[in-house]
C-alpha cells in the first residue's frame, strides 16, 4: 500500500495550540538536508487517517512539503498524543532518501497453529515480539511472519531460523530464542494458558 501525506511549512510565530484549534497538527521533518530540520503542519484528519495504516519506525511514507518544495520517502519516527483525550499533538518524520540503510524494529507475528499446542497440551511461549533489523529503505518488511504449524512440544525457533527477506540483517544474536512450545506441565505462564 502506498502511503502519502501532504505537509506545509509551519508559519513563524504561531503557537501549537492555535494550530490544533484550526485543524492542523504540528510536525517536524529531520534528515532531509543534512542535520537541518524543518517545522511543518499537517491536516489533522489526514494525519489520523494515515495513522490507521502506519506504525512508528516501520512504515515508509511519501511525504510532500508543498511550499518548500520538497518530497521524498520518510519514516514516521514519533507520535505524540494527549494523555487521555486521544488527540494528536505532534508528529516527527525522518527522511530516508540519502540513507543506504536504516536500523528499525519490526513486529514478529506467528502464522498457523502448533500441533504441540493444539493436541499436545503445550503452550506457546513467544520470548520476543519484535526484531531489531538493518535494511535499505525500500526493503523494510511490515512484519516478520513465523510459521509454527510444525512445532511440537519442545520445539523452538531462533533468530537465525526466521524467514527474513533478502537484504534484511538482524541486529541481535542469531541464536536468540524467538519462541518455543512449552510442555503442559512446564510451568511457564503464557497468554494462551491464562485464557484457557
């Protein structure tokens, strides 16, 4: 899915609260011109729609700053919202156009049902739910899917067994345990055991 967002340069001497009252969100773009940053505004409704489809430090966005003029690929680096009103307060973007590789974190999702859980009385124990990786900006995986449909009790998957796309390098030890199937009397607590 192609993600696009249009921004404008933030007018000088305008307070963030005044922006929010007018339906805009303050934002900032880093890395588009060396160490320089530029203060932006984003339409609040457009930002809310975008946030339904992106995750921080994981999704590339086609960012267009109409009055600079500048456009390019950027990562959403930070989202600030009001602590209890769920209203957006501020967005931070990082331009990736000039970077050969990026370090970021990608979620790990399981696919299938492990026989060791389904019929063996075991429980899935997922030790890590996301993975720090390094890859080119155009090779960022949205998620790393792990097929557990062949795992029996005692089975395990380590980082070096993950199906990583070409050009994606893990930034943790390759023998790091990702998940395992604990025996029914293994004593480990998992969400599956608690909900059973």
